[in-house]
C-alpha cells in the first residue's frame, strides 16, 4: 500500500501556487514537501497543516494507492 500526493500538486497548480508559498502559509518544512514529492510518508500533523492552510479536506490532497491484483 502506498500514498500519492498527486492531488496536492494539482491543487497547487489550479491555485497558481508554488511549493514555497505552500510552505510559507502552512509552516510545513522543505523536507516534508520533498518527502511528499517522492510519495513518502509524512506525519499526519503535516497533512493537517496543509489542509488548514488550503481550506480543504485530506482527501483533496492525498490518496491511498492500492496494489493491482493479478488474476489467476
């Protein structure tokens, strides 16, 4: 099971916002944004800060990616 932050990057594009602006308004560190760029796990507090800053829900910025099942 993995997490994807593609929704966050699309939201930033739609709002014409740069990652640096996101860091400034949310107080999220560059290392956390870098981890999210690699679809790595981050602390829930980071996700909450981003949601509060962007006035959105967690489902608007992240999603769980399930592995594809192979038919036998």
